[in-house]
């Protein structure tokens, strides 16, 4: 009796498992109509890359690089170890950091007139003397 109940239980479980597995046919998909819109073009903002100016010596080695990126400007110079020190030694140092330009003055350049100064009349006449009593 036990064997028959176990056999029936196995057959019922197998039938239930066979019904729960998905069918082998792929699901039916809907076709989406293609819309002919204008193609999208992406352009980079002009001047966002910055400007790099390199100075070289007679042998072609870079001696200085000045980088201007937006409002920031910094200068990079190669690290030349002092004396006989080699790069990586205790005296040689490993890297040389950038030198940031923080304030720049235009000494020696002619001052440009603003529109307020152009429109104001120039009066360099001396003040009138006080009235006599």
C-alpha cells in the first residue's frame, strides 16, 4: 500500500511540474513603427578643452608647459634632480607639482578707456576763485 501511494504521489508531482514549465515557443512581440525624426547631433561647447602652450629647448625637450583651462592657469616644469641624484633617490624627489597662476597684473600696458570715461567730457579747468565781499 505504501508503494502504491508513493508511486501515485510521484506521478502527480511529475504531472504538476510538466504543466508549470513554460512553452518552448517564443512570446509574440508587437512591431513598433519607426518614426522618421530629424537625427540628433551633439556638438561640444567651443573652448572647453583649454589651451596648452609648450616651451622647448634647442634639443627638442619640453622645458615648460602652460595650461589654461577656463579661468584657471597653471605651469608644469620637469623635475631636474640636484647634483648626481637620480630620480627615485631620497635626494632626487619623485614629482614636481604644478605652479598655479593666482594673480596677474598688467603693469606697463596701456589702460583701456571704458565707455563711461569716453562719454564724460574732460574738464581740466582750474576752479574759479571765491567771490569778493
